[in-house]
């Protein structure tokens, strides 16, 4: 018996010499697949994997999709006004702009800017700019939240826990300090 040199079998799908296992079907061969038990198992495993990935994505995004409650503080908010108690004891408007974001995953980020480039530094600002973020605990029953400042433009804030009161009405958010002697009030509208 003579042995013949080894040649790869022709692919049943595209008639190439690459062999069935290495087939990369072309547009012309699409639809001519001969499903063997092995390829059916692969196809079944792929379907199961796709279903598992879909279920995981749905489970992760479920809380975000369910977040239709307009009374919730979670979301992105644009500053509409900042007021401070002046020396006469009445609220005075300060021309600030900014935003605050309460993420679904439990973090808070704040950015605000005074348009005056000569603005004096405050407890929360440097060069007229305020920026900090960190994990936040929201108590919607008491209308308070506490942020542990993880990073801040004003480095003295890092590591501090800031407690704030809030009120949400439709698409408006009002944030107040827990200590009324700080004397400020910020109003936001939902993005």
C-alpha cells in the first residue's frame, strides 16, 4: 500500500483547502453550512453565552432603567442660583455657574465657578473655582446626604465628611448646609 501525501480536505462550506475547522465563509458560501454535532454544540454554547451576557447587562442596568422617580436626587443638575447671607442678614445672589452629579453608583461630583477672576478663596474655592468628588450616602427619608471628599481642588477638604440638606421638587434641587450658620443656598435644575 502506498501512502499519499497529506492534503487538507476540502471545506464542505466554501470548497477551500483550509479545511472545515478553519473555514472563514465568504458571502458566496453563506447559508451552505453543514452543521455537524460539534458546530451545533458551539452554536448552542454561543447562544447561551449571549443570553448570559444579556441577562448580566440587564441586571446591571436595571436600577438605572428603573430610575424614573422625578423626586430622586440621583442625576445631573445645573446650577441656577447661588445665594449667601450678607452682612445685613438677607440672602444675596452670587453670579456662579456650575453643576452637581449624583451617580447611580453612589458618587457625587461638584464643579462651580465664580466669573470674577479676582475672587477671594473660600473654604470650598480656590481662584473662584470649586471642584470636589467622592462617595456619597443619601438619606432620602431625612433629605440629607453626606459626601466623604476623596479629591478636591482645595486640598484641606480631602477626607472631610460634608453633610448637606436637600429638597427635590420636580426638576429643581435646593442644597443647604447642615449648619445654617454657613449661610448659603444653591438651586439647581435637572439636565
